[in-house]
C-alpha cells in the first residue's frame, strides 16, 4: 500500500468534501480516504498495482474537482486528516 496526498480545488463545504471522499473511495485499489476541507487536501491509501496519484487526481477532475498530487509517502501535516 502507498499513501498519496492530493491538493483539491473547488471544495467549498462539507458536501463537497463528502463527494470527494466518495469519488476517491470508489476508485479501484483505494483502501482509505481522509479529506481535510480546511486544507483542501485528501490523504489516500491505495494499492499501487491498481491506482496512481495521477489516476486518483483524474477521477476527481472528472467529478468536477481539479486536483494534483501534493506528495506521497508522508501524508499531510497529520492534523485533522490523520495523514
């Protein structure tokens, strides 16, 4: 398993954060998703044989939330999303 952190544009409230979490959870190989609305980040634990940070970002973009990998391996600050 790998961990990716995605920077997400367009999250304006809890409903957006919930949708982002649902989209990411629906990607094959994703084991865990934690979304920080405050920091506009998502920490995603995934199977590298089934997904990549770029494919996760692509799934979000298709759902209307432009995203890009913010880094891998260490999670975010470890605060509210537990990365």
